[in-house]
C-alpha cells in the first residue's frame, strides 16, 4: 500500500526505533512536538511516550499535539482506516490517556483546515469544525472524563485564505462562538471555553502559474490569522503548487512570519481589528451563518451521524463546485490564472529521489523484525486484540506494550482491522 509513497508526505515511522532515530539528540523535555497523524495517532503518541521513557523523560514533561481528528478524515481528507464508531473510540481513548497521565499534550486538534481546502466556505469551516468538536466533547464526557480537566487541552486548526477581512472576521467569530457553545451546552469554565487554535495559510489558494504571486498571498493570509487572534501559525512556501518546498522557499515562508512578528507591530495589541464597523458586521454574519449550519447538524444527531449521511461531504462538494464555476466564469478573479495571465511556462521543480528512501526503510524494518523478541510481540498484539473486542477496555495501554515490544505501526493497525474491519464510504 505504501509503494512509491515513502518520504513524500512526512517521515517514515514504522517502529519506535524510527521515532527515536528522528529525535536523536533532541531532548523531549525541552521541545513541543506537533504530529499531523490521525487514524494511527494512538500508535504515534505511544511511540513518543516510549521514546521519552527511553530518554529518561517523565511523562509529565512531554509536550505536544496529536491531530487525532478522525471525523474530518471521513469528511475531507481520507486517511481513515476503521469504521466511524471504533475510530471515535480510539480518538477518545487518547483523550482519556492524556488526561489521566497528566501529559502536557493536546490530544485532539479539531481541524477545519482540510474541509476549507476541500471547498468549504468560511462559515462552513467554522460550523463543521465545531460540530466535530462538540462530538468529541460529548464522547469524552460519556467515558467519564471531567470536562474542565480535558477540554482546556483541546486545540483547533483553521485555514487562512486571501479575503483579508472575511478571514479576520471568521477567526473572531470562531473564538466567540466556541466560548458560547461550551458555556451554553456544558457550563464549562473559562479555560475550557477558550479557543486555542493554530492556523495554516491556504494551500489550495496557491497557483502553479506565476508562483511568485504566492508570496503575497501567503503574507496576506498570515496577516489575517494574526489579526484574528491565532496563537500558532504555519506559512506555506510559494512553490507548493509545484512540488514539495525547496529549502529557499521554506526559508522565505519562515521569514514572512518573522517580518510580521518583528516589523509590523500587529502583535502589540489584542484584537486590533475590533471596533471596525465592517469587521464587526462581518464577524456577526459569519457567526450567525456558522451557528445556523451547526444547528442543522445538531438536529440530525450530531457530527458522527452527519458523516454517515454524507451531509458534510455534500455541502463541501457543492461549495467547491460553486467556487470553481465562479473562477471559470471570471466572476472570481485569480491573478495569473484567469486575469493578468501571461505566456510563461509553469516552472518545473525537480523531485527528490524517493526510491532510495523506501529501500533504506524496508531494510530497517526487516532488521528490526530480525532482532526483536517474536513471542513478546505476539503476546502484546493478542492483548491488544482482546482489548479491541471489549468495548469497555482501554486501548492506549496495550498499544504502549506493543510499541515497547517493537511491533510496527502496520502490525498494530492490522490487529484492530481484524477486530473492527475497515471503513467503506457509501
């Protein structure tokens, strides 16, 4: 299944020793690590904990985020494995483990970014993200977690597009709406009401034509995120419509953030756009539209049922179609694409040689399997299988045991595939 994919979308991690090699020389008690991982998030978190153990780092010193937002995978991204209900069970068990162990880890990063990239509008991004967030909160409460203990560790992940004022309003509306939802529905404390979010500039807004224009787009999008109150920011490289970023373009993306931080003064005040008649009206509009969409989802039974019924997917597909039609009709102008275009060829960026990475990784996995204790691996996988069959059993603890025994991500996943099956979209 991974043939041809090794190294193209991240680092190949098959066993805990791969993760240890990645963090060699990096003390885990001095860094915070964000892992963009979803269906196998419990396995990667377990590996991170085991690397910490083997570095001598207490669990309470580990810091980071696991994306672990499986609902948006069914909606927009597609890296799911199991059916919806066992997938949610796994995601919530991560919340349980992080909470009871006192880890300084965000156990879910509820992600609107991927839905926006797939074609959602600004209001849909907020509404659908919060529908998923409410689903996770209710599931966590159902397994006995204390709201005011786990909810402050929830984080969120949004996109920033190029319509400057709409994006600023979207972030302001999101902060306000999440606080209201948590207070209204769960009587949450202030910490649990706080919207802690990361923002990434819009990858789907970047154009292969005249790619240098993307430098300007990214700067505007990053500015919108900061004006809207983001606490964490990723700026895309200008050549990402062509290939993985080059070192030069990745550095320029970083410099974009640094110029905003140190030369513009925008971080000197809280909510710098607040009080503008236009921004306040836009904020009210986005919040009103998002709440209306969210209430529709709630009436159908919440996010999990809406995923099963294809409601999110259909709405996003319609919005994406309408946006593309607007570009093709030139109602919506994209500089260098349907306006101010030129005859220049689309640049070509040479791709790295991936086959050598795959060969080296296959050899590492084979060597690991040859040196580990096979009986111990089998016992831990059988214990995980039994836990998967018992709806009340914790899952992170047997996954941790399997990771310590040097079971691979694939072996652990296959055990749960055997118990739960795989998700097949209707």
